[in-house]
């Protein structure tokens, strides 16, 4: 993180203790978002062993936080990684394929919240065909 961020402002009207604010992560190089983009936040619950969504794209960037359990997260060009409760994930959207977002636990559910910025008139998730996956297999880590 190259910039110092203040996430707490003293509240002269407060009678109780101040909030505790913990910076979880930051992202640099965020792509430009369309002026008319739609922002949405969803809560996803993955049953034990759920593979999650099939390979797909998002029309805009997405930023998420794992609430419970662990998910396997894989973007095109990056190795799959496990994101655990209390950790965040980011994807730029656009042409990048999101390969995995499944539950890493076979015996417990996992949950995450993600905020996505969608290009107007385009769906939030765009499935990727088997043919395209084959054409781009050299881009998978």
C-alpha cells in the first residue's frame, strides 16, 4: 500500500467508544468503471464440496470477502489459491476468465460476499464455452 489512508474520524458527538477499523486489503490499478455501471453486492453460500460457478467472466471488476470457511479462487493467468474466512479476493473483470470459486471444504459450508460493478446492459456473469476454454488453455496457470 503506497498511500496512507485514515479510516477513522473522531466523532465529537459520540457518547461511546470509537469503532475499531481494520484495513483488510487494498487494490491498485483498478480499471475504469463506466459512469452508468451497476454496482451489486451478493452473498454466496456454498454447500460442502460445492464446485461453485462454472468458468465465467464478469463485465466489470469484483471485490470479495470470505465470511466463513474457505474457497478455491482461480483467475486466468494466476494459480488457484485458497481464500479463507477473513481474507479478500479481487478480480479485474473484462476479458479475464474466472475459473474457480468453489468450496474448499468437503464437510462444511463456506460463504462470501462480493461487490461487482457491471457494464450497463450486460449480465453480471458471462459463461465461458468449452471451445473458448480450449483455445485459451495456455493462459491458465
